[in-house]
């Protein structure tokens, strides 16, 4: 270890804690008559006399008896240093590590010996701490020499102690100011609390008055509602009485009207029976007359139906003939067949597009077709195609009957509704190829 460095730092490390203790002891907050203060002063004086074991005992007793004393940080600090001076390095390391842990911002940290700081660090890390080494405190001669060499520094330290005393006084003044501010704050808070209590009481009074007013309004409203209900009940009773009287009068009127109605109904029933009897007799007579008339009407209706059916069939055949004529004109324009079809259409009152002039001239000289009649139904023979000097008769419409054949001349099939037989004869008109 560098002894010169140690001896140079020793006065500062010794005087600063002493000055701090002295400043604390002069402060009114630390009463010298308390038991914990007496123990601390005894232990501290023993340390000054290098009676380290007494310091260890007193400081240990102080911490055990008064664990919450305001001198706890100083007691742990001097207990650690006394153990270190006495050669109890394990205990010194333990108490100094405790001091560093509980009071990391204490100004006393800068006065601790480097070796003791190292021992506290080892203890905090859980490393083994050697206890057989010789303590620096045992070399009293070396310390005395260092003490004599640092008297000048001690005087400077005394000056700093005075400055610290002044600082303590200033701190006391600041404390008084803080206490005054705290008192003012407490007074303000008390005034605020009183004001809040008054405001609360006033609010409660206003709320109570408001509630009383609401109850009064509700009571008045209830009374008015009760009066209205009583009035309605009286009006309802009067109305019910009038309704009852009216119902009695109406019932009497209904009974009278019902008796009159029953008498009238009885009389009407008698008249109805008489009328029904007369109507039945009249109906029987009319039925006989109607049956006779129905027979005549049925006969007339059957004749009309037959005439109507014949007219309908004739109209149907006429339409089919017109369609066939138009088809011939469209399929064989300019031929004699087309000219003949045009003539037939004109006879029927229908003008269809005229054929060529040559065809019309031939038609005028030689009529190609004429209707062949059987009874009242005309049947038209329309040759549609020529093959090997023969004409093919495609169709002749006879109601639902359709006929076709090959013939060397126009063939006429006739049918009469009076006879189911079909006769065939040659056309009186010549046919050309």
C-alpha cells in the first residue's frame, strides 16, 4: 500500500466525519438528553480515543435498541470504521456494505478508506473477506506522524467547519421557512376545507329546499288530479244515469217496434203464402204453355242451327277456295290456271293481281275451271302438277275429307250432306297441258 497517499488523505477522512458529527450535535433536532444520542456520543468519543472496541459495542447497542433512530446512518458508518480499525474486517465489510446500500447518496461515502471500500465491495459481491491481515489502525505511530504533518490541513478543515456551521444555520432558516410554508399551506387547506364544508352545507340546504319545493308541487298536482278525478267521476255518474234512462226508453221503444214488426211480419207472411199459392198456380199454367212453346222453339232452333252450320261450312269452303286460288296464281303466274283462278276470285268479289295479257286472252276464250255443284256446296278441282300427259289432283276440300288421285282429265268428287256417298265424274271443261 502507498503510505504517502494514505497519510495525505487521512486528515480529510478523519476531520470531515468529525465536523459532520459536530454540526449535527449542535443542531436543535438532536437532543443530547435522549438515550440514543448519549450512546452515539459515548461511542464516538471512544473512537476519538482509539478505543475501537468500545465504539463497536456502543454503536451496536444503539442500532439494536433504536433501529429507527435518526442517527442510524452515522452509527452504521462509525461501527464499520471501528471494526476496520480493530481488525474485524469481516464485520467492517458487512456494515460498510450495509451503509452503502441504505445511504447511497450520503456525503460520508467520500471519507471511507479505499481498502474498506474494496472490502465492502467484495462482501456485496459475496466474495470471501480475509480477516487475518493487520489493520491500519494498529500502527498508531504512523498515524501520529501523519497527524502532526497535517495540522495545517486541520486548521483549514476548521475553517470549513465554520462554513458548514453557517450552512447549518442557513439550513435551519430554510427549515423554518419550509415549516412556515407548511403551516400556511395547512391553514390554506383548512380554510379550503371549511369553505368546502360550507359550500357542501349550502348545497345540501339548496337541495333540501329544492326537494321541498318539488314535494309541494307534487302535492298540489296530486290535489288537482284528485279534484279532476272526482269531477270526472261525477260527470261519469251523471252520464251513466242519463244513459240508463235512455236505455230504458230505447228498450221500451224497441219492444213496441218489435211487437209492431211481428204483427206486420205475420200479416206479410199471410199475404206471401197467398201470393205464393197464386204464383204457383200461375207458374203451373205458364209451365204448360212454356213446354208447348219450348217444343216449337227447339224445332225452330234446330233449323236455325242447321242453316247456320251450312252457312259456316260454306264460308269455310269459300275461304279455302280463295286460298287455293291465290296459291295457284302465286305459283303459276301467267299460266291459264292462274288466269282461271283470277276469274274465280273476281266472281267471288276478290281482286287479286292480274296475270299476263296473253293468259287473260286465253282465259277469255276458254274458261279453264268452273265450280261443280252438288246440293249447295261447290267443290273446286285444282290441278297443280302435270306429269306424262296426266294431271295430278292434289286435293279437293270436302269438310275434313281430303282426296288425291291421278287422272287424264279433270275429275270432280261430289259430296252431299244428305248422302254419305261420294260420286266421281269427269269435268265438262277441257284441260290443256
